């Protein structure tokens, strides 16, 4: 099937037909027990955005990062929490997270179960930046967040 | 909270805090028992795309239509079927549907339960067109699809 054709990608227990479970990132290692599934990705040139699924195992987390492009996130599995600059929010199935440009953010599967979410981003986007200690100190005063983040 | 700020929108049984259940469309009436929730919409000007949730009651359907902009769809509730030009596919929770430009499409909650799905579209997009009988006849030869579509 041509990748630009309409299609249904069948799912089975958070796996999708023909979609590989991939390494989360290859250029950094400030994350733990998280994988990436590119559901509708760069192969579909008619799309201006990409639809990915991320799954974090209990105790794992995504990289602490910020970037100019925003994220639209819908939780579809389990629960956990998300750091958004100076706040940490509990999240669970069907909650929606908007991550605005330059927000320091990190997802945590800290509720003893998987945390899985759909994350949509612009096809053309800037690379994430890992905030250094100076940036963290200037932006984050909450002790709860400082205790939560993994660098 | 400023709408362009990062935020979590909490969900509760397919309702979202501060998000209205809206009419599906106001300019046509070729649909049945379907509602729209704008989760991350035009108020967030930093987003180049919009994240909506649609829910169809058992027996209902979306409008039969086509347009230039593509759709990225993730089913998050129940099951049903989707017409994609000359094919009809069963769909259920967590299946992903890519609807390419100009595909004639229609969602049906035809499995005796709600069908709910996240649908992401470009912020700037063309208006849907309802295909007339001539277009339908030229594009659709499958009797199964012809029996399924509701005009």
C-alpha cells in the first residue's frame, strides 16, 4: 500500500500492525524505560504533523527538555505525572496535555503502571534542548518539581 | 489561565474540564448522533493543528465528505466502521486511521456502542465537500460501501 493512501492501522494491546517499537531517542540518554511508535510519520508527506505513541514503563520517564514547537498530547494508557515548568500535574487516561513552546517538560510513569500517550507535533520542528542547571534554577522554584525531575 | 500556556485538561468519562460538547456541524445535516469537542483548538494560536474529539452514538454517523486536508485519527472509545473511498473497514479502540486528501470518508457507530475518536487537522484547512451522486458513482464501485454510506 502506498504510504500516502488512506489506511487503517489495526491495534492489538498497544502494538500496531506494521509499526515498530523503537528506541525513544538515540542522541541523548537522560530518559528511562520509554519507547516510541511512529503511527503516522514522515513517510506520509501529505501530513504537516506527525502522530506518535510513547509508552513509559513503571518508574520510567521521558527526557527533561524544552523546544520551540508545541505538543498536543492525549493519554491513552495508564497514569503518571507531567512536569510543566514550575508545576507537576497528575495525569491519567484521556487527559489532554498542551505543552506550549519553551516549556520545560517531563513525563513520569510514577503511578506503578504504564503511562502511554499520543503526541502530535509539527512535521518541521526544532530540536529539543536539555536545560542546564542555570536554566532550571531560573525557571523552577517549586521544591516538588525539583524533587521530581530527572536530569 | 492564558490559553497559550501549557496545561492539563482533566477528563472524566469522555468529558473534559472546560470543554463544551458541541454540535458536530451547523452548515449541513447529512450526519446523525455525533458531537464534537474541541480539546486544543483555534484559541491556541501557537498550534498549527487542532485536536478534536468526536463521539457518535450507536446508529449514528459522520457526514459523507471529502477535502484536501488529511486527517490523523486515533479511536479512543468503542468500535464501528469507516468508509475510505471504495473500502469499508471495521475500527475499534486504539486503531489509527489516516485519511488522505480527497478521500471520500464516513465514520459509522454501527457496532451497537459509542464510537469516539481523536481527530487532528491542520489549523488552516479547506472546507469539506459533500460528494454528489456523480462523484460517488465514479469513485465507488463496492456494493458494500454503497450499502453503508448515508448521504
